[in-house]
C-alpha cells in the first residue's frame, strides 16, 4: 500500500490512536539520548545557517526517530529539522511526518527542563497525530482523535492506559486569562497583543510545552508572532486540537500545514484553549 493510502486507511479505521501511541513511545525512547547529552559536563553546540544552535543530541535523536519511522511507516515523506538544515526537501504527498528532535535547543543548552521531542503527522493541511515528550520532566502528551498526558521515564515506554490522563482544554475563565509566552522570543508584537486581552497572569515557558499546558487546562492563550517552522508546532498543535483548543493564523483560520510555497514556515499565530473564542483572531497585530 502506498504511504498516503496507508495513512488515510489508518485515519478511517481508527488506527490513528495506534499512531499516537507509536509516536509517544518513539519520543520517550529517544529521550534517553537527550539525557545522555545533558549528563555531560559540557554540551557542545554550533550555529546553523539560520543562526539557531544545534547539538549532537539534536542530530542523534533525529537519526533515531527517522530510522524508527521508516520501519513503522515506510515511504511516508517527512520534514525533519536537521535534515532540512542539510538541504533535504519534502517529497510530494498529502500526508507527511514532522520531526523536531529537540524543540527548545536554547533551553536544552541552558539545562532547563523546558525542551521537548516532537513527532507528528499532518494530513490535508492539518495536524492529525502528535506526541510531545519533555524528557527532563518525564511528561508526555500525545493525541490522535483523543489527547492524553502520562508520566514516562526517558528511554522507557508509555505506562498502562489506566495511568493516562485525558486532556481537555478549559473554557475562558471569567477572572482573566493565563498567557504563556516564549522564554527566548518575547517581542513587541506579543506585548501589544497581551495588552488587548484580559490577562490575569503571564508565564514564560519554553518549547512546545506551551501547547500542552493549554491542552491540559493549565493556561488559556499562547501568542507567537516571531517565525516558527511547521515542525516546531505540529505535534503540540495536534495535542491542543484533540483537547478542544485551536491555533489560529493571522487570517483567523486554523493554522495550516504543508505550506511549501513558504518553505514550511509559519506566520503569526495564537493558540487558544477555548476554541469558541474565535472572534479574538481580529486582535492579532
């Protein structure tokens, strides 16, 4: 069966939940590689062409995930951050994988726990399946049609289903919103946006964890106006959507994936826990 037909069959048959568990277990297993590097006295890094940092852990994790994904989903095209940095482009396909081996490399270099391993599947311009693993926190979020959070040791695997917590984003609280802002990328556009919202509290959080905190009811809004790539957002966005949230682009529609003409770069977006608050899209700067 061709790669796209396999993915479409999985979506139609309900096996999309199996893919979510598969992605979660892959990310958890890869977490051991991240923790090995963190255990070193020094974490070596270098700058890529876009001036973002890359470490040995980024490259080892990506290589591991790509091997596992090729075995499990042979022939499905992929976008992977370090492969793209080396010049690999995405093959044609309505469905494709997105891999961010370490989202929050700056946090990783600072030995913060706010970094994640991300694996996702996009289909028909939307994130369909995603897994986000924070190895230093031992937390994994994963979703197909349904979203869950669980505790998992780096290098281990998902616990039994009875230990999974279903995810459900919360309605907008009357007392004001909890906003999540980037630790490394706070800009004036974000400050302007927040000034127009009923914000009760803002919290700096690194990486795709921000999507997951919206999904599990700990926060309400995450604005991002600086550049991101589709692999940065796909897994967390899939988790948030499965929990009832939404990520809106500057036109007020759901953030789209497969933007080849834009080199798979995202424009400004706002992620909301409460998907009923769609009118707020008009407040994007």
